[in-house]
C-alpha cells in the first residue's frame, strides 16, 4: 500500500472487493514474470571474452534483477487472454523491458536526472562510468528491436512488423523520448495540469500502453477490437504516474530504491503539486475504477489485468 498520512482518504478502488482479488496469485505472477525476464536477459546477454565485456556486464547489471517488471507483466497478462504461447510472450516482453531499462540508464545520467541510486543499487553510470552507461543504453535499445525482428520470436512477418512499429512509436518523439524532452523543459517553465498529463502520457504511459497493445497483437486482435484494452492501458498508465508522484511525497526511500522529492527540488510541477495530495489519491482510485470498467466484456481470463490495476494503486515502490 502507498504510505499515507492517517487523515488522507484511502486510495483503494471500490471496483474490486478483497474477495475478488487474489493477491497471492498476483504476487506469484509477479515473481514468475520477474524470473522469466531475468532468465531471458541472461540468455540474451552472455559476456564475451573480448574487449566488449564491460559493455555486456553493464547491460546485464541494468537489466537483470530488480524492478517491478510491470510492462512485461501487462504484456504477458494480455497475451494470456488470447492463449498466446508463453515463450513467445516472454521474448516480446523482454523487448519492451529492454526499452524501459535503456530509458532508465539514460534518465539517470548526469545530463538528465543525475541519479546515484536505482532499484536499490548504484546507477549504471555510477557503477561503470558515463560512457559505458550510454553505450549500454544504446545497446539495450538495439536489442529490443533485434528480438522483435527475429523469426524466432514470431513466425508471422506481419506480426513482427506491427510489434516493431508499436514499440518504435511508443519509444520515440511521439512517446517516451518526447515525454522526457517535455520533462527537461519542465525545469525551465511552469506546466499546467493538461500539460503534465500529456507529459506523463508520453513519458510513462506510452510504453505501458504499448505493452498491452503488443499482447493483443500477439493474440491477432484486429485494431478495432483493441479499443477497450487501450482504454484500460491508458487509465492504468496515468494512475501509475499519479501514484508515483504520491510516493515521491509520502514514500519510503529505502523501499523505492532511489532518491525521492527530486521533482519538487527541481521546481517541476507534478500531479500532487497541482491537484493536492487528497485529490491526487482520489483521482488515482477513479482511474483504476475506470480502467476496470474497460474490461467488463472479458471474463475470468482478464482477472490478472484487473489485479494489476489494483496493484498499481496499492504498490509501495
């Protein structure tokens, strides 16, 4: 549960009762996906016996161990609705996570957010130096598309092409990189709530949305059949960032594994600074309720997606 003061309203969504959410099953799913993604990166990144070794060591350091693996979990949960082969889903999920990890490596650099800790350990540039960290991020970015382009990931070239296009858009100027640019600009000017919402929809939400979309692509769901899943992903992504901003104010730095309150110290506007703490909590709960309503047409096969939405609301790191 996100840590909060006693007087603040609960962030818990009303759409799920305790009896409906099997948190033990969710925890098991989180642990399983984390282990599967770690194993996939271990397989993909053997350290060569040559001068490239530090690069591969830095990639492994950044990619293996730690993190919520939310994006792989969303992709695998969505693919599971449509009975996609598990090994295929894991490979595609590893591609999405490679993009996410590269973004964290670059985001932590002195020229970006200049962070010393990530996932409870020194950031990649602190452990390996700035130059190696840049190359590790670049290489993880390339690895993602190498995975998706491989016939070993999926036999259908049209599916591979759509996966590549979806991840590329979510990663570039109309997605994560564009949101990061807006975040850098936020240090120089004052953004209003619609602009902050747009920033986070790109910086954080785009890759979350792509994870759900790519699970549906693997399930051969046509574009017109993905509307409800897109709505779910959009609302979960925004709720995730609002909770992130709440945790930045109320969270435990040891649990978070990184420095907190950096946005406030940099003079950046956040959902909490613009909405206030109580309203931000209410908005996050409303978004989770709304995300669940998008899954009304699905049965028990979407229960993991429902549990993930509640987890986004109640996570403590």
